[in-house]
């Protein structure tokens, strides 16, 4: 394949066309969400909003707006969720301020500079308007569409709640509606994420094309009678003062909208009598008052348009498998159940398939080399290298490859994108997007591919925060220790309590870390792809892409760490290590001093900690030497303590040395703080109970 520059492009690289004009930085777009009440406008806003939403009230009102950054492919935008609007005519004060923002933003025209309170909102007017329409009430919403078309701004229609319209038997020809209005019309189901990606792509394209809606003038009998009024208003000084499209100003004056009438009276009093006379002349030729005639005409045109693009049939009852899968994975409530089912599948892979694979691979290799008890320094180094490679096999074969294969398969099938959309709102509470849900699930198997996945799914602040939090997700190795010790000595409730504690720690740390990294990322327009059957080529290619760092980064550190720790043990440094760790093990955690070495060796692989606990205590019956408080304390410390050298190695590459070192400091601090506090509480409870 050859790109436009004439240089060869690797066959496995996909060429992505980049527009010549990108909306980024100071050139980012300003998008206004407009809609009538209950159209799903705020639902759409929340579906793409960032974790940093600016909220406020339009000047002089109690009508709240929301505003945030959104990433749309290569483009950036600021999205404004305006209060609901019923009509652009005869508005009360609160509704009028929303119209003023659409017209002028923070750029007050000469007619409004005298108004107290300044501009309606502290940001520029929109470059494009997205009108969110309830497809089940299309005719009523089209009246607002006809009014918005007079603003002469690029516009896109989100034909929302299409699933409800389909259930009611409403067949809406969105392409025909787009042709009639001259604006893109995108069917959406904002509550379930459908069509949102296509909507924002169409929005950016509309701005690039500078495409404004087709003129939607009133009927001929109204336009003909308003012709003299239109000529009287077609003056440059009026246009400069009001800074609104001429047809819009004509209809506002003709309809007798109080705001525009009062501004005309204040700034152009000499012209008002002539305008009133021309308005009366036009009204005398119409069958009813001109305001009622304009409203009736707009209603008639909306009804005619509705009939032209809509076919009403019997309510739909047939529902295919795609419908039921979306109900499971995208429904606001049932979607959580679908996510839990995927979570259960991950746990099954980790604790059933992976454990079996571990017993067939790494465990057998460990048994095979256990008879090798080296005495010389060279032999010790050789054994350490073998142990490091066996540790590598123990990470990759049983835990990493099966889990990555499963999640890649779910991603290729379109399931993971749906889970990311459903959990997005929950992840916002810890300062992240739902797009990092997949890496967090990967972390249950191994933190190494999880952090690599976070590096691909997020950028900037979110990449760092996600990577730091993933280290607190109990990987299969830590989970194995929890199950082995807590399951035996604390029971099922103890196991559940420790896992719930990890969730609480992540939930608390998330907001704290987002404060440390104040530069929050933009919202994400998540694509909901069609369901598809994964291909083996895609599965193998993506699995290799997400695990290959293990060979280049983790292997040297894993083997090197094994050699260093083996040499420390060979030269008899165990007592010194235990002595160094005494303030932590004995004084703070209340544990036997001999557990210092297992804690240190835990940075190589957590499973080694369990094995070395047995060696240090000289028995497999840990309960003979540790009471239940000590077991709880030790397990909590080991759960939050530095994951392993492999995880640290990947963090060095993905988030840099500074943040990787901060991760070490954070994990040690959290492990010491949480385990110490829990120990004090448990000791106090035991003392009071005794």
C-alpha cells in the first residue's frame, strides 16, 4: 500500500484520511443542543459528556445549562446543553435568554448592551445546532425545526427515541426528511447509545460544508402580505443593531414578539409607527390575526412535512436476537446485569480455566525445577533465570492469553463497546470514562495487559489515572492468595469483604487522583458497532498486539529481579531483610518478623509470597502462627502493596518514570494506611468484645 506522499506504508497499517481542516484548540467547535421538553436532549448530553461538566444558569434566570469538552475523532468541540425551548416566538423571559444565546452567545448586539446582567452565557455562540427530536411526537417538534431554520446556522437533527417510534408502528423516512429540510437527520436512541457516533460525525461534516438549512418560508399568502413590512425592515442600520437574519426579524416583528417590539421602540422609535401600520395592513388581508395566522401556518407546514416522511403502521411485535442482546447490554437497568454476566465470565476464565492452565504449565515447571537446589553462585544465578522464565510462563500462558482472547472476542463481537457505554456514568464518579472498563476487567487476570489496554483506550490524564487505579484491581495472583488464606481461615464472608474493600479504595482514590491531575480530558463519542462474529485473524492479531510488550519489557525485569532476590537469599541476607522490614511487619502490621522476606519477594510475583509464607513459618497451617486479625491485616497489605515488577515495567513505558514511581509510593502508602487502620479497628473490636 502506498500513501499520498509516495512512501511505502506497512501492510498491517491502516491509512486514515485526515481532513485538511481540523477543529482543534482555538478552532474547536461550539455545539448547542436544542430541544423541546422530554426530547432526550440531556440524555444525549450525558452520553458523551466528560467528567468535568461546567454548569451554570443563563443570566438573570434559574434555567440551568451544562457545558463540556467532547472529542469527535480528530476534532474537538465544546458541547452546550441548553434549557428546553418550546418556541422561538412569544417567549417569556427565561426562554428568551436561551434564544439570545443561540443568536448572539456572549457577543451582545447594540440593541441589548443596555440590558443588566451581561450576555446570557459566558461562551461564544454556537457554530452548529443539534436539535433533538422525540420521534414519537415528530409533528410537534417539527414546528420548532421550522423556526430554528430561520437562524441561518448549520443544523443537524437527532431523530431520537426511534426504538419507541418503531414499537408504535411509526416508519419515519429520515433521508426524505433530510432532503426536505436541507439538514442531516440522524436516527438515534440516546438512552442506549445508538446513532450517537453518526450524529456527531454528521455535525462536524455539516460545519465543514458550511451547510445551513434550506429556507422554510411561510405560505405564499403570508409572505405576499408581509412584503411591505419586509422592505421596511431591510435596512443596514437595523441589521447592524439586531444582528439577526432578516427573515427571522421580519417574522418576529410580524408576530408581535414583545422583546423585539420593545427593542425597536427603544432604539428606533421613529420607525415604529410605520411598522405598526404595515403590520396592520398585512393583518387586514388575512382571515385572522397575523400572530394566529403565522402559528397556524407553521403548524400546517409541520403537519404536511410529517405526513410526507412518515408512514403509520401496526405496532411492531417481532423482536430479533439483536434487539434482545441490546436490551441486555444497553438498557439503562438491564445493561448492568449484562455487564455483570461478562464480569462473571471473566472470573470463570481467571479462576477455572486459568487455574487449570497454570497447573498444567507453570506449576509443573516449578515442580520440575524444585529438585534443583544450587549451591554455587553461578548455579544460583542459573536457577534464578529459570525461575524468572517460569514466572513469565505463569503470567502469559494461564492468565494473560486466555483473558485477552476472551475480551478481544467480546470487543470484536461488539459487546465490550456496549458495556463501556452502560458503565460510563459510573466511571464518571471516579473521574474516568467507560472506555477503560475493558482494561479494568483485564486487571482481574493480570495488571500488565490491563495497563497496556488503558494506554490504548485513554490519553493524557485519564491514561495516568486509569493506570494508577488498575494497580489496585486484584489480579489473579493476588486473588489466589486471598482465596487460599481467607477462604480457609476467614470463610466466604471474609473473601467477599476483602474484594469489596478493593472496590471502595478504588472509588475513593479515583476522585482524589483526578484532583491531582486537574486537566481533565474531553467527553468521548462512543461508537456502538453492529454485532459481528469475530474472526481468528482479528483475534490473534489483536491478542498479540496487546501482549507483545511482555517479551520486550517485562521479561528482562522479571529475570533480573529474580536474580537479584536469589543472590540476596544466597548470601544470607534474609535476616537483614527481615530486620529492615521490622517497622512494617512487626510494629505497624503486628505480624511475625519472618514475613519480611515474603513481602519483598512479592514484588516479583505475588504467588511467591504465599509459597514463602509457608517456608518462613515452616508449615502450611498458617492459622497455627497467625490469628484471624493478623491474616486479615496481611492479606489487605499484600492486596494493595506493589503489584509486581512486571506491572511496574509496563508502567514505565506507558505513563513514564515519574508516574510509575508515584504509583509505587501510592500503592505502598495505601497498603500501609488501609491495613494499619483495619488492624486497629479489628483489634479494638476484639478488645471490646473480650
